C-alpha cells in the first residue's frame, strides 16, 4: 500500500487526522487498562490461601424458629460431622478465606488507645480449627480444651475476657519484630488483654485481594460461634468430598429439622 496519498489527505484534513489520533490513543489506553485489570485478577486468583482447598467442604445452616439453644444444636452437628466416613476433622468458624463476609479489628500492644495499631482480620473458631484449616504452627501451641468459650457467653459479658489468641506470622513480625511473639500480650478483643499462645505460618484475610495489599494480618480467638453465625468446615479425603457433602447436609437437617442448609460446597 502506498502511504503517501494517505498522509497527503490527512495533511489537508487536520481535524479528521486529529480525531483519528485521539481515537487510537483512547483505544490503546482502554486496551492497556483492560490488560492490567486482567493481570491483577489472575494475580489474585493465584494467591495462596494457605488452606487445603481440595480437602474442604463448607456448609451453612439457617434456622426457621427452632430451639433457642443454638450451642447445643451446634455441638450435636459437630459430633455427627466428625463421625462421618472420610472426615479427618471438622470445625465451626466465624469466617473463611474466599467467604462472603469479613470481620476485622484494630490490634495494639498496650492499653494506650492512641498508640500504634494494626488492622487485622478477626477469626474465631471452635475445637479442631487449626487442623481443619491446615494452619501450621511455627511457634507455640494450639488452644487447650478449657480455653474455648461459647460465642453467646462472650457476647453477654460487659467487658469480654478472651485470654488467649493465635496470630499469623505477618502480624507477629509487626507487633514483636526480632523477638518471640509467644507469651506476649496484645489487645484485639475488647479492652482486656489476650496472651499470644501460638503463631501460624499463614492465615490470610478472607478477601485475597485485600490480603495482598495489607500483608494479611490475622488473629484467631478460641471463641466458638454457633450455626447461627458460623460456617461449618469439614476436612475430608478428597476422593470422598461429594459423598461427605451430601451426607453432611442430611445430618444437619436431621439434627434440627427446623433448619435448612443454605450453602453446601
């Protein structure tokens, strides 16, 4: 193609030429922006959740006017779920990575509310939470059986007292750089201090995109939610996930027939 006649025409029609240049610039900007957004999405999708994702089943139940004591019903659910064939462990937690909700709290090292504080993802869970979520302790220990409290009981306290906490490595390095976090005191649940009893390698924010930007500070308290505000997570043999999912749904609805399972995946 002979380009000289085209250039000659454009010189004679400067307005048209300017519009073409602007259109090309806008198109290039839109394409570049789209490619950048796609790249960011792929980056988020490849974010390491730290969970044994191919072993997990998640269930949520909603009551329709059943028993007032949700803790008793939840305890029955947990016992039945843990006895299913193919189940390695099961727990109930207030939130999950990739879940639909996010609880957060400011954490500080002292009573001084004006001192340094760190925005931190707030997890609470019952027995077997570490094993079920595949959380690896790099320092300290798991919660002891007597340290777990029912969420409803803690909520009724005028000044909640949760004496123990497990934090992730990212938060430990911010709060206690260059030293052990275990045995240290921090404020993250109400106005009373909690003692760090363990540090896990990875426990990230429920929203992976947020975790990438704030390094995923997270903490876990031994406060057991009920089915009314918690998520059942069951760790299973990957080959039996579908069978466990189906059986678990039936169990929950049989334990209390006034409930329905609103999510099973």
